[in-house]
C-alpha cells in the first residue's frame, strides 16, 4: 500500500514535470505544422476577404465576414485597400458597392490574434494607398507587436517559433514603397508568383 506522503510527493513531482515541460497543442490547427517553416505551409486564403454579404457589400466575394472566416480556419486574408480622403478604406472596385475603413478589419484581426495565441495569420494587400498609411492603421489597431519581419535571403521560421516569439502576423503588399523602418511590410512579388 502506498502511503499518503508518497502519493503527495508523486502528485507534486507530476505537477513540477508538467509545468516545467513545454507542451504544444497545435499550430494553426495541427501539431504537425508546429515544426514546419512558414513558407512550407499552405494557408486557406480568401480573396477580397472583407467583401462579404454578412457585412452588407454588394456582389460579395465572401458570404461571411473576416471574423467568421478566421473562426472557420481561414489564415490568409487578401484585402484591397484604397485611400479615401486620407483614410485607408476597403472596397472592391467601386466604393458605392460597399466600403469600410481598413481599421475596422484590422481591429477584428487583433481580437482574433489576442484570443488565439497559437495561430499565425497572413494579410496580402492589393494596395492603392501608401505603406505609411497602412503602418498608421496597423499601429492604431494595436497589431505592431504581432508583426513578423523577414530578412531577405534567410530561412523562414517555423510556425512554432513565430508563436513562441508572438510574431504571428505576416503582411505582404503588391506595392514596394516601405521605408527602412517598415521591414514587416513585405513586397509580395519578392516572395510569390501567380499564374495568368
């Protein structure tokens, strides 16, 4: 028969082992992905992610808004953004078909990242405004600490490394106008190709 002191010691040892061991449940929904480099993972991505019927846009590309998409497993968001009298604004071609401040969607992404610490999200901008305008909105949304900056020519980190360092937001743009302080603003055509 095991004594009470022995059981207490065993329970205490077990608690120490659990608290002293790093245990990962998953990365972007899969334990397997934790050890994969960012550029080795495929991400469910929505085109004109903001352009949803749920948010009242005419001729929407998506049924559900960005929050619902993220909650359903989307991890790549393509966003078309324009300058509307100095305000970065999302719309698809014509603002009368529906538009909203980019900041609204960045706030939703921030809420998701705050609530889901094991998720890495990518934004791909089709940009008709400046890197400085985007940076201003990123800062206002409180996303700056989540930004990942990739050094050209270096290996991409694993998803687990991005999660451990809490640099879980990758931003690409089709405009190459970032200044030297905006290393997180990656010119997409340095990293990607597309077919006709």
